[in-house]
């Protein structure tokens, strides 16, 4: 079916208005397919700002961009109003050193990332390294900032970093995502990574934490995503329904806690808020069911 004129006009406007635009599944901070995440990760190494368009937001847009570019898959990268290609082409250009010229930026070699390792983490790494045959610890950070730590031999494509008496290896294309991270180790919990480069994510809050915050009077917005019937059955004092009207006056940095019955619906809603730019969003783990165990005035159902 030919692309509809309004969709073609919309695509024309997007492509012409943005020097670099990626049509993808999801958003820059929340890619919803691995290929989109890969291209986002590559572009982030060259340009700090670029536009993304979530094709999942509209079936017309998703199908329209395929005909518009005569390219059957997503993601699709446009630079300077011209179609560059999909994931495989972008990755090949990146690996061949050609992408910087296409983007109009100076190619620069990645620098050695600064990584902090606490003494507790260093001790755990040294103990595990002996069992692993003495290889250094590889720090792998994916396009979505997922972290993997494992022992692996250094290659020519890696940086070797000596810190806190241990050796880490980081692939050069991973280095920008690894700069500034801190690695800690908590007994019975394992390694914990603090990455200042990672986009905001939904944080967890348990029932006792919420109860203490409500009692302290600290500023927070408690949003309830349950149905009206559920709210009539049981309610946390101060909670308001999850509506567009409740969100409209809030700043993007407001501390927001979202809850439902058991914490599943609320996590989806919280992820939606983060995708819309809210940066301090919590999910009440276990929902109002868990909260009723610390506040007997809230009935269970």
C-alpha cells in the first residue's frame, strides 16, 4: 500500500529538521530491540545529541518509514536529510572508521576510562581471579548499559586498567560507557556497579521505606495505578490516581512512587514515566499488599 501523504509529509519534516535522526523501536534511553540499542550505542560515541523517533508509537509511521526509505527493517539512520542505513551498515561503517565523516565530526580515539574499585570489590576480584586462572576482570557494558563482569584475557582491542591492586580490561568501544563507574562488592549480594553514564531507571522502594518517608513529611508524589474498585477497597493515605492531570504539574525531577496491588502494573507505569523524562521514579515492590503488612490500617484484599 502506498505511503499516505500525511505520513510522507511528517517523515519529510522529521528528516529535514534534524541533522541526525534515528527511526528505532523504543527511545534512546529505552531501546526495545537489540538492533536499535546497538545503533544508539554507536551514535553516542560520536554525537552527544541526536533525535530518535519511536516507530512503535504508530503503525502508520512504522510501515511508512520502510517505504519512505525503501528499506525493510528498523532501525534506520538519516544524516543531513539522507538515508545512511540500518544496524549492519552503521556497525560496519563504525568498525571501518567511516562513520565519523558521515556524521561530520572529527574522529577521535577513545581514552582510557577512569574506574573506581572499592577495597571490598578488589578483595573479591583477587580471590575470584585465582580460581579463574589469573586472567584480568573484563568490564562489559552493553548499549543499554547492562553490565557483565567476567575473567578474560586482554586483546589488542582492549584497554588494561590497573586500579586498587587489580587489573581490569575494557574494550575500546565500551570505554565511553565505562568512564567514571564505581565497582563495589556487598557480602551475600555480589558486585554493585554505579554508572553515572547510564540513563535514569526505575528504582525500587519497599513498604517500610515508603512508610518512613510518608511519616517524615518529605516531598513525594504517590501514584496509584489500580482500578477505582480496588481503590475503594483499600488505599494508602495520600495516594492519588495515576492520571494525566496528576502528572501535568510535576517537574521531571519530582520524587514519584508508583504502586498497584502487587507491584507489576505499577512497574510498567513507572517505566513509562521514565521513558517520558521523569528521573526520580520508584516502584513500590509488593504493592499495597506489602504495604498493608507494615500499616494495619490498610486492609488486604
